[in-house]
């Protein structure tokens, strides 16, 4: 699920995050996460990193709500840290137009958030949770597909499967077809839960996906490179209230150790452990941190 598209009532803030500004001890940190699997894992990663590498008291609240709820909690001071996505920060929070240059997007949110919101962006964790086009290994070999541009030579043979939202978004099928000059044999709209089944059964030859979907790892699918850089960047990075970093600079030092540690494939594998293997997000996060030597066993 693309970060930042979830719209949740701000009323959830009251029940989901009971702490209020000024009620927390200065050595207490509240880490929150949005209401989907990847964010559950990220909240636990951040919480465990701080719990095991600082003297701070850490409270972790996964599934707090959507972007509106989590960011409002940050602004009010009832939350201190969560993992946000650069594209969400730019478009959904700042209200700016979509930009395709990932470095420019990161620098803009990093430079402007402190003045606008008293919130700081730390270094990106590594993965970019954005749209992508997925095909099976067999289809990739059959048509020698490596990039989205490669689809054009075989577009008359390809049925494209997609969820309704991708059809309607500016950064979805309409814009992609225009950018790449594509005209598929057919386009079939379907429930998100049916896309992967349709692809692996051969009913469609390509689908829209998110770059960190757990189903990608489960089915060993191929993501075609966005060689025209059409899809917006949604790089994940911890954001922290400026006041917290001023009082506890160790928070930034510790969390920046996550920088560049997880790519899209690795994040998809972690998501699959929770979504497909039914492991607990906290256990998945702790095991990964131990493997990386970021926390002690």
C-alpha cells in the first residue's frame, strides 16, 4: 500500500495515542506507525533500536492510523518519532506538486520541515515504496523484459491487470501509458487481492505493484526498471520532533545507523514474513536487527 494514501479520522488520535503534550517525562520517547504491515515493522525497528541502544524509556504504538493521525500526533507532541516517506512528506503533508528527482524531494522535505513543523528528517533507510510494474520470471524471459520501456515492443500481446486506484491516479496507468507510449492488448481492473493470482496463473502478463509488497518475494516476481523515472519517489526515513533531537541527540545518532540498510527486496521479504508467514512484526524486526548487529541478542 502506497504510503500516505490512507485517510483516517483525526478522532483516532484520541484513542490511539493517549499521551498529550507535556504529560511525558523528558526521558520518554513515543514511537508510532501507520496502519499497515510495513509501518508496523518500521515502528518496531525504531522502537527497539532506541530501547536497546539508549537509556530512554520507549513506548511503541503501531497501527495508530493514517498519515493525518500520525503527523498530527507529532505536531502535538504526543508522538516523537515515526517512519515517513519522502513523497508523502512532499505531496500529502506539504501540499507540493509531485517531483521525480528522489534527491531533490528528500532535500526539500529535510530543509523545510524544521521551519514549518519543528520536525527533522533523518537519513533514508534505503527502500523506496512506490509503484512498479511486475511480471513473472517466465514473462520476463519470454519477452526479454528488464525495463518498462521494453514492454512497448510486445504491448499487443500483454494484458495488464490493475487495481482501480492505479487507473485513476495521476501517477498511475494514464500517466504511465503517456510517458512510455504504451497501448496494451487489454487492461483488466480487479481487486488488489486478485492481482497476483491473475499474474501467476497467466490471466494477465503484467500488473501494477508496490516495490515492497510481500507477494513479490513470495512469487519471485520481476520488477521492471522505471527507466523514464515516471513513478514518484517514496523513500522511507525516520522523522523526529526537533525538540526531542535537541534534548536527546543520541536519538538521531542511533536511528541514523539504519541508513541504507534495507532495500526494496529486503523490505518485501520482511513484509512477507508478517503477511504470508504470519509472524509478529515485533519478532521480525528484532530478528533482523540482531542479524545486522544493530542490537544484541
